[in-house]
C-alpha cells in the first residue's frame, strides 16, 4: 500500500475512472462522482480559505445525506480531522464532544432541534455551517452550506497524506472521560481496502444504506463504496421494513449492510421470498453478534446471497474479522478470520496466548488499529500495549483459527446499532427526586440483541413514579438510551468494596417494567 | 374505550411516558417527531393486531397507515369493516 495515499485519493481515483457514474442517490436525486468531487473541493477550498490548518478538528452533526459526504471528504481533503458526531444526540453530549475535541468548525443540520441549545452553550463558538434550507444571512461564523457549494473555491494547500490524522469517533457520552478514537488516514485506508477486497466491491455495485455514517460501521460502508466507484443510496431508516425491501428491488441493489436487529426486523415482518432480490449478491452483518437461529433464517430467506458475518471495533477503524460466506454453515457462530494485514490473538489475563478452544481476551494488531484515544493517554495505555489493541471482548479461536466471541469484558450495552455506556443513563435517572440508587445493564432482547434495563432503588418512604423516570430520561437522553425496562428493587447487589455486581443484575431474570 | 382514545393512550404511555393528552396531536407524524423508531413501530403494530384482532400485512406497514394517531385509527376502522 502506498503510505502517502488516503481515502480521499481513493475517492479521487473513482472520480477519474467514472466521472459520470452515480456516487450517491438521495430522495430520487442522483449525484455523479464528478459533481460529488466538485462539492468536496468546494468544502475543502472554503475551509482552507478561512484558515483551517492541518489537524484542526471539524465536527459534523449531520444525518446521512449528500451534504454529509461532501462535508466529510471536504474536511479531510482540507487537512482537517473529522469529528463525526451522533446526529440524534442531545446537546449536552454534543457540547461535551465538541469541547473535548477542540473542534473549531461545525457542520450541523438546520433542522436539528438541538442546534440552538448546543450553540448557546459553546464558548467560544465554532465557525458554524448550516446544512439545509436557510434564510439567515451568512456571517464569518455562521455560514450556509449551499452558498459554500455555489462559491466553489478551490483548495490551495497540498492534500493530506497517510500518516496525517483523519478522524475522531466518540464511543462514549458525557459521564466520565469522553473516549474519542483517533484514526489516521492510513488506518482508514488499510481497512477500507481490505473490506473492498473481501466483499469484491466494484463500480457495478450499489447499496441501499440505513446505517448512520457517524458510526464506524456506516463510515466503512461509505468509504468502501466510494473507493470502489460503487453507488450508495441513502434510506431514512428501517421504520417500514417493507418499503426498504421494495427499494432494494427497485434499485436492483447488489449489497446491503445491517446489524443483527436490522435482519431481525426484516425477517419478522416481510416475506423476502415474495420480492425479486435476484440482484442482491451479498449482505453484511456486524455491530454485535447474530444468533445462529437468525443467521440460518437469513440464509433460508436469501439463498442466492453471500452472507458476510463480521466483527470489528471503532478502535480498529471498523473491521477486524469476517467469516467467508462459504464457511458460514460450517463455522456457524464464528465471526471468522482476521481481515487482510490484521493479526488476531486470544490471550490470558497475564498476556500469554491461549491454546485453541480456550477462552481469553481478544487482542488485535494491524494497520487499522487506532493511534489512541484523543487527549487521553491513560485510557490509551490501558487499551494499546506494544502495538496490540486489547478489544475487551472475550472469545476463543478454534483449531482452524476461526474466532468465536463469548461476551464483553466491558459494561457497554449494544442495542441495535448503538453503543450505550450505563453510566450515561444512570447519571440522568439519578437526577430524579426519590431515586436513591440506580444501576443500568443490558439484557437480552430478541430484536435489538440487548435492551437497556435500569434497576432503581427508591429513597426510603418515597413512592417512585416509574413512568415519570422514563419521561425524564427521554427528555435528557437520546431515545435509544431510554431504558426499555425499569425495575424497582430494595437494594443493588454489590461487592465488598461497594461496586455494583452488574453480572448479577443481568442474571436477575426476565426484563420487566411497570411504567 | 374508543379506538382513538386507546391508540393515543398506548402511544402516550409507551413512547412519551405521560398521560397528558396534549403532548401529542392526532395528526403529528410519529416518525418525524422522533416518537417511534423501527422497533417502536413494530410494537405499535403488534398492539394493533392483539388489541383489535386484525392482521397487519407487510404491504400495509406504510406511513399512510401508521404515521399518526389519525392514520392508525382510520386503518383499524377500515380493517374492522373488512372483518365485518
């Protein structure tokens, strides 16, 4: 791999190979590679023209859109570090991430209902670019995305190279230290190229995507397709699964990416056999394990399709392992083997390698592994050791080297495509008067994989209104963090040092709530 | 309890966590207002099936039938007429 190359170079090459090919489709409107590139250059030229220096952080609070893609690649082409933030997050989370990253630029959807409160609490305010219909008069620090595209300034400084920093992706919320995964262009490029290679992506491919680009998985779908000269079609969400399947049919999509819950939702309400999905040559699954039962249902529903079960982490740019589809049935339950140029080892707590079939922690090493956590040397040192990434996942490798995951060592809850830190939810519930203590865990959920459950201890003599607790959580947290289940308990199980025994709570039986 | 009252109460209690009737208008888009997501809409559909004994077909799972209190009420009413 050329060490000076970046994913922006990959995009440029796709533009040169097929300038009139469709890069992105949104709401029936197709954007060609040449037109996308013009937008990318306009954003880069605008940022450089207003003083963006190499390594300056550019925050994106944008839903999936052509504007997101132009802003993302434009900021990278200008030499900036993209800080892609969850567009459905509440303003306290967004403000914390923007402060922590030190972002001096912000691209935000005009219709984001958090934008006003977010900007009101940022001091100094980043230079802000509104995306979407605008009536405001642009100023030095309040700018309009469409006007930037129309001005079409060209960048004047040289493009970034592989060693330059490219991206910060935050994996936790406001409680404790925010963890921003810092990636170089070379990290993203190596992983992008590896994925393009094993999926066999080319310019004839097209994918309808529902995964948000601000997450690692969605980001990899974006980068791989534009690197391959393929077409990405943006879909709003999965709320009406039948409409999504119809779109796959209408657009003759060749690929689709989802998390376990995506397939659970699709299979539960739509008879895929009733649709002509003959063009769909592959689907991918990542972002948490998929049960063998669901995998087998997917195989039965899409017999013509290669099904790629994958495993990764944001800290590894996205992807660490994939299960070759021709081994899927033979190695059911496995997440496969390491992707190109990556090594996987399973180790004991003392760092020694385990034997085959012996459970330990999954470690990974490769060109896709992050630089570290932004401005957090302590967390970095705890996670990166001698160029190896400690994933925090438990698993084992079989005699053939296929990896099987058996659990997480951390408390992170994986609900659908989202990652939730219990402490973020606990902090908000603890604000409710009458809540003495609270502990939040992930419990098994047929559709989401895991669902958020809160165990609440009331202050003696207080009668808690559980619906009120959920209402408060909804007002303060992104909707996916609001506990699906609440249970009042007399006390929380704890260790002798006073730490909550979360494992015991997880095992305390079926989820229930009384709200 | 009328269909409208029952559907509205279900949405208020399960997605907005309130009994305050004014928290949701009957015409408000449940998706665009961020009230239901992909799993929420399935819960609503299962509730409609169980509470009114009707079957929601895949092709009926569209915004025209489920994206507001008004639309859900109309949908249930139409399905009940078919059943009769």
